[in-house]
C-alpha cells in the first residue's frame, strides 16, 4: 500500500482508464485501507474460531490475486474490485490477525519490537516505490502489478508460516465488537486520536508524489524517488521511535510525534517548491507520519490491558475505515488547480490541522493517566500513614 502513490501519480497523469476521474483513483487507494479495516471484527472472530493460519492464508491468496486481477483490468469498475476491494480484503486478513501477536511477546521493549516489525513496511515500500516506477516505464503497468502480486504472495506466505501467538497463555476474549470499551473515557480518547490522525496520514502518503508532479513540475521518476524516500524514513525512523517510546513513555512520544507531524507539514511541505526541499521533508516525515500503525498495538495494551488488545484493536480498525477510505478523496476534492503554485494548499491545511487536533486527544489521555497515577500514589501514602 505504501507504493500506491506511484500508481496514483501514474493514473492521474495518463488516460489509462478512459472516463475515470481523480476521485476514482483516490477512492481505490482508500479502499485498500478501508476494506482491510472494515472486516476487522470478522477477522478477529474467525481467527478465534478457525485459527490464525486459515485466515492469513486466505489473505495471502486474496492479496496476490488482487494485484494480478488488476493487471487485466480495462475498465475503472474492474480496478475498484481488484486493486481496491480484493487487495484490501487480503491485507485485512493478513494484517488484523498478525498485529495482535507482537504485544503478547514483549513488555519492556514492546514499542521497540513494534518499531522493528513495522519498519518492514518502510523498507519494502522503498523497494516497491522504486521498482514499481521502473517496471511501469520499462515493462508495463500490467506487469508491474503481476510481479508485485507474485512477490507479495511469496513474502506473505513465509510470514504466515512463521508467526506464533501466545493465546493459550494470555487467553484474550477476541471480541469482534467490544462495546464495553466504548464506555471508557480513555479508550474513547485513543479512538478519537486514531480517527483524526489517519486523516492527515492518508493525505501525505498519497498526495505528496502527485504534488511533486502537478505543482513542482517533477517527473514521474522523481516522484517515485520521493515516495521511496518517504518509505526509507519509515524504515529507519520506526525502530528508533520504538526505542525512545520504551524509555520516555509510549503516550508521551506518540502525542509529541503527532503534533510534530502537523508542525512539519506547515513549516516544510506548504512552502516546498523544489525537489530538494521535498526530499528533505520526505526523510523527516517518513519516520513519524505513520505513528498510528507502529504505536497502536502497544498503546492499546497500555490503555486497555493485554487481554483486551485483540478486541480493542478491532474497534480501532473499525474507527479507521472512514478516514483511510475517504481522506484522499477529500484531499483531491479540496485541490484548486486554478491556484497554480498553491493548488494543494487546502489539502495541506486539512492534513496538518488533522495531526495537530489528533495530538490534543493524546495529550488529554496523558493528562488523565498522570492524574490517575497521582491519585493512586496519594491513596497509597494515606494508607501507609494510617
């Protein structure tokens, strides 16, 4: 998914699917996330009833099949079903059962472990961003999709066979709809952070490369390098952020990084008008813009408890359906091509504001947790005094 920006930029600059609009291609990219997260309750329940191997194995087939089917698409509705829905369903069936496992194996280094694991999406995004653009130019769009599907099948099958959970020890309830968590203020704050944060994330992930082509005047190859650089920052930055989170506090670091993303967007991306400045922004923001994906597991464990992680994550994925599906659609709707150099100003303001507002939810959660710890300490001191 991290390399879809390359496809999006290619689709927007050519007439590969006659009659298709920019909103069509934005929605297809959003469906890769939205369909994946929409089936999260069912994946959680099926993992509990059928086992992780069955669900993830089905996901491997759907994921690879979506790319290969997309290579034969000649009409936009076929691309919706293949590169949008089918790939999204495959991602959901692979990602949802697997992301629940890592917090079960770590405590003190939980965020570092999550950072190392999620760094794979950064380095793979780097490879696929460069490789996809090269394949489109040297071979064809169709073969770029087929080769991606074949490589994805091999990698995901290996990962599926290697994963091992500790459900027999932790015994999580694995509820598809954990409504009891919706009655907790701290859980609602974390859900609100996820929703608003992802509005900004999707705009940067999918719009940066097209901004480089349409506004700055870069080539498709340079836009591909920009997307690759964004993913390089992700691969390098996430383990470092995990290490810092374990030492300074997971809530503290997640809240600060969310705020920093909004500030960097206004300070660097909005005035960026050259290739060098965009590369600089991609390196800085790459490691931090996906703070949700690398911290949501440890944060769920910290807020709701280890046993509730699968159930709470299921709620997180449902909350994320709307922003991941429609954020880029909103961004393209907000574009003003007639404004020339400032054509993307409104999407940029939208994304930057989303990050800043999202950070406020985490800072409020942090304030509440600190107040709770202080009250516990006072009660403990009172008991000792008695």
